[in-house]
């Protein structure tokens, strides 16, 4: 199931990118996330697995403060990126989200051209000084999204006209275009067919060269294929966190074992 | 026999048919159960479906024929009677219609005489204007007739009453026969294998189709009636003057200037100012309500905004005339006594007055429709934009509004067609002077106000000054219809952009 052993060796030398301490999340009266402590490393793919409703997506959305847009949601505890508390008053969530990109479950290209979709982030953050630079940013983002060859001749075509897999890779390119440090992916392949999934997974593995990638997935095979670290969530608790190989071959907690062998979930 | 059928009045007839339908329901239902040997499970349909089917067979054809007959009979009878009226009795200056109303009145009087037992039917047929003072006789039973009754009128009235009575009798007979025939048919059809459920289904479908086509036919009827009167108008007035002339000056001695252009200009100018007010305010209100307002604010503010849409337009007209107009005069008029010290505006009625108030009226149209459209933009669009580090207003401006634009354009076009067709606000707020001018402080007039003024008061439906109203109305109709079609086309074309 796992073939990138070289990458695995590199993992131990990486520094901690995201550190979460005693994170609690409430939706109104519902205590959705309980006492989550986790250290997510740089240049690593970390997978969050667990049954539906276990809080893995909620925790993911805490990392770029997307939960701020939900009125009833409250977050307590400490999440630090590069040692900086992202829930500090001084931190602007809008700036934070430029640094922590996100790819969603369903491909959500804007109803604009492919070019404008990718240029959206660089434009609002003023990353390009002129049109030529913007063109360069767009091209390199589309290349990193592994979709450049398919769309280079129709950059002005609407992004909504692409196939599902292409749309999702466009969304990844769009997220990459703002030069984020962390890339959050919320079940990025759940709406895709196996071929598109394979393409996106390959892409995730390449993205690891530059970013810390956190991926929520329902597919344990996918977690095993793409990630170096895996966190298992159950009923709002982080049950177990460790090397992906270890989680899938010798889990310490019996709930983890039950889940990965298919007895619960 | 005729006497017997005539003793049944129309309401009684309707009740009889309905009673027969109820009876049919009960009988056939019982028969259906009996035909299944007391076991409803062997029947194709539930027993009540057999009953409903019977009631339908009894009541629907009978009542339909009754309704049509009631509509058509007076026309046929009248046509038959008009032919018998001698030409000289019409030539006295009165129209045929006036004479016919006399005839109908006398016929009604004769009917009353018979009903009250003053005369028998046979006696009314032998009446003679020379021997009987019919006017006095009728006055005794409470029927007032205007003038002395002439012999031809009496003869016509007698014929009218005769024809009506015969037709009434036939009508009652045929309606009853249809009802009973329906009963018999339903009775024969009742067997376990008869698919009563499907028959009732077809009946219900027919009712729905009739309801839908009535709405459409009414529209067609309205257009046709406008069209025929407009054709009459263009027979009397040159179409080139109507569409291309530049002056509106109706003159009841004839030879009027009846050109639509000054009115069209006023209409479009006022509508333009109204949209200038309504579109930004309505759109921004919609953006605030759908994007920024919390659920509590939204729950209060949205109904409050929509109250604006419920205010009768005449109230807006009063607001224009009594509040906005004088306020505008105090700002832009009165020379040195005014707020700005200018003398641009002399009267309260002006393009600006009507436009501003109409704009206020249109705010809820724009905001309510735009609000729905903005809400229909999927949340994933917002998430995607926020996830890239966009602020809320950047998201609204660059993602949500472009996505919602077709719908918003549709909303604006619908508001525009409301503005063009609006009447009461412009009647009270815009003034009555037809002119083509760019000055918004001047009074101007619109197509709708001119239609009102051409058709109120004593009207003669043979003069171009009156008939022009229909040509104006038709033009207005084509204009708003075009806008609506365009709006619907745009909305529909882009609606399915997101599943």
C-alpha cells in the first residue's frame, strides 16, 4: 500500500508547523471537539480519518478559522502556526487564510474563466506587480495543480465547464496560487471518480515538497497511500496520532484498530 | 310542458343538478359495492371513486351546457328581435342599443305582470298599445318605463319574451336530460372491471387544464380587445402621426395631435429616475440582508422592507403630491426663499417627484428578488473565496455578484416593467403636460396617465381622442411584455448554472 519510503525517512527531520493544544470546539451546546492536541509537521501529508461526525472536518476548519463564518461555533484552546497563536486578537483571519489555503469537498470553481479563477487570490492580495507577473503566477499554479497541459489553450473558458476532476485540480491550483504555507483539504476526492482521484493523490504527493498538507478523508486506503502521519478522530476525540504505517499496522488504541479493520465506523 | 319547465328557475335547476349528483354518488357507490358482491376488494377502484365518477358524469356536462347557454341565449334572442324592429323607430336619433334596452325593460315588465298574476301569458301576447295604457299598468307593479311605449317596442318586447321563455324551457329540459343521461351512463358503466379511479384522474386533469387555459385565454382576450379597438383607432388616425409625430394635443372638436412620443419620453424618463433610485438601494439592501445581517435582523428587516411592496400605489401618489413634491419645491424652487436659492422648480408635480416616489415603491421588488438570487448562490462559492483569504466585501463584489448578475438583471427588468406600467403615482406626481424635455424639474406626463384621462368622463367610443387610449395601452403592453420576456429569458438562461 505504501511505496514512498524515502519520504518517510525525511519526516522525522521536519519541524512542527501547526501545534494545537487543548482545542475545544462547540456548536451551540454541542461539544464537537474535545481536548485535541496535535503537532502537524512541515512538508508532510497528515491525514485525518474517522467516522462521519467525528469532528475531523471541524478541526480542519479551525486551522484557517473558517469556523469564524459560522455564528454558533466557538473555539477554545491554542492553535499555533510557526509559534504564532492564530486565534490571537492581533491576527487577521483574512490574512491567515491567505497563508493557510483550503480545498473543499466539492469542487467549487468560481463562475469565471480558468485564468480568473487562479488569478483571484493573487489579485486580491496584490501578489503581482504587472500582467506578465500575474500570467507567470497563474501558469506556475496551474502547473503545480497538474492541470496546465489540459487547460493552457483555453484559459479564458469558464472554470465551471471543466470535468469534476479537472475542477478539483483547478481549485487546488487556485489555492496554491496565493503561495500558502499550509494546504488544508477537506475530502478533496469524495466527489471524484477513481481516475481523477489517482491524479489528485499524485498531486498531493508532489505538493508535499513545498507545503504542509492536511487532508481529511473517509477512505483509509487513501490515507495510507498519500499520508506520512495519520490522526484518528472518534466522537470528537483525537484517539491516536502517529506514523501512518504504524496506525495502519500496529494501532495502539483498540478503537483505531476496530475502525481500520471495519468493525466500527 | 313549457309552463312546467319555466316554473324551474336557474338557481333551482343548479341545485337540482347538484342534488342529482349527490344522489348519483350515493347510488352508484352502493351499486359498485353490490356489483362486487359486497367485497370492495374485487373492484378495480375504491367504491367512492365510482361515486365521484357518477357525480362527475351527472354534474359536469349539465352545468357546462347551462353556463354556455346562459351566455349565448341573450345574444341570439337579441339578434332575432333587432331584426323585427322597424328601421324608422331606430332612426329617431337613438341608437339600437338604447331601443333594445327599452325592449328588454318592457319584456321584464311583462314577465313581472305574469309573475304577479295581473295578466296571464296569453293576455300579454294580445296587448295593444292603443287599448291599454301599458305604462300605467307597469307602474302599478313597480316597473318604471321611461317614455310612452310605442307599438313596435311592445311587439318586440312580446317577441323577446316569447323567445326567451321558449329558450328557457328548452334549456331547463336539456340540462335535466343531460344530468339524467349522465346518471344512466354512469349506472351502466359501473362494474368491477370499470377503471373509475382512472376516469376520476382524467376528470381532475381536465379541471386543472381548464383553470390554466382560462388564465391564458383571458390574456389573449385582453390583447384581442385592445387590438380591435386599436385597429379602429388607426382607421381614424394616421399611424405615422401616432408613432412618429411629436405633439400630444387632444382636441374634442377633432383634428387632434395624438402622438405617442412625448408620452413615451415622459414614461421612460420617469422610469429611468425610478430605477436610478431603486436599483442601488434595493441591491445594497439585498446584499446587506443576505450576506451581512444576522438571522434576528433579517427576520425583522425583510418583512419590514416587503411592507413597502404592500402599500397601495395611490398612497404613494399622495405621498408624492403632499410630501415629496412640496419638499422638492422648497429645495429647488422658490428663488431666494428656497433652500438652494434657485428657481428651477415651480410646481410640486415633476418628473423628479414621480421618479423618486416610484423608485421607493420599486425598492422591495429589486431587493426581494435580488435577495433570493444572492441566497441561491451556493455556500461553497463563499467558502472558496474566504478560503483564499478574501474579505466579505471582496467575496460579494468579485464572486457573489457576478454569479448572481443574470438574476439581478432579470429583477431589474421586472422592476422596469412595473415602473413603465405604473399609473397612480404618475397621475398624482408627474403632472399632465406632454412634452419632450430633459429637465427633471418640469411636469411631464406618461402613457398611463393619458389613458386614464382619455377614458374618464363622457366618452364617445367612435372618436380617435378616445380610441387612442387603446393604441396607447397596446403599445404599453407590448413594451412591458417585451421587458418581461427578456427578463425571464435572462433569468432562465443562467438559472441552471449551479445544479
